[in-house]
C-alpha cells in the first residue's frame, strides 16, 4: 500500500507542478488542489489491497479491481473538479457539465476494461 500511495503522491506532484508551470499559477495556490489529489491515493491504496486479497479467485479479484478503479476515478474527478473551481480555471457550472457528463460512462468503461484485463491476466498460466 505504501508503494501505491507513494507513487500516486509523486505522480500527482508532477502533474500539479507541470500544470502550475504551464498556467503560471503560484505554488502556494496549488497546495489545496494537490492535497485533494493526494487523498485520492489514500482511497486507491486500500481498494487495491482489498482487490489483491482475492488473487486466488480470478473472477472475484477482477470484479474487486474493477470496483477499485471505478471508485478511484469518481474520487479523482471530484478532486480535479474541486481544484479547477478553487483555482478559478472553471466555474462550478462548467465543471459539472464538463466533468459530470463524461466521468460516469468513462468510469463504467474503465471498470469493464480492468475486469477483462485482470481476469485474463490471472487466468493465464504463471511461468516460474
């Protein structure tokens, strides 16, 4: 879990840092959006751990992994929306219309794709 959270924290720091440089936003203004994105890693880590607990049962593991990805994308979108509103990049109405209409279908697709990928990966014979 620590590796997942640490990697997520570093990835989000790079993402927020590059966004700040590109849009010329002061570092101090980026702390709150970064913190919101950092909490997404706190949600992702235990969900992935929960999914890995059932590795011996490929179908159950694939469903759990899909659920983890689905919820992670929902929380990540909320954090991104909050950050864009907080930084005055988008208005609240624009954030809801831009993010809201796209997130649910894409999250459902990500659930299905991750289910298929994990199921096929766990079904494949393991070479030692």
